[in-house]
C-alpha cells in the first residue's frame, strides 16, 4: 500500500485505515485546506522494504 500515491492520485477516501494499521505510527490524518482528512506521513518513522528480484 502506498499512501502517498493513493492521496496524490485522488483515490483517498479519508477512511483512516492507514493510520490505524501502520505499525510504526507514521501516518496521521489531518484536515486539509478543503476541510477533508488527509493522511500525513511522518518520514522519521517510515522504513523501506526491499522486494527481492525474482
Ligand atoms: S485514509 Fe489511508 S487507507 Fe484510507 S483511503 Fe486514504 S490513504 Fe487509503
């Protein structure tokens, strides 16, 4: 799941699931300029996962 891509592609429905399931607590929903909840990512809490090539 790529939260940033989902939001920037206007696919986010502000459900808050990403905030609830992130094991690092890296996502929090904030109200944007239009009054909608927007997932914000705390980059200090994120980590990269490498997918092995097959
Ligand atoms: S709030 Fe998070 S989980 Fe829900 S649609 Fe937006 S990006 Fe996806």
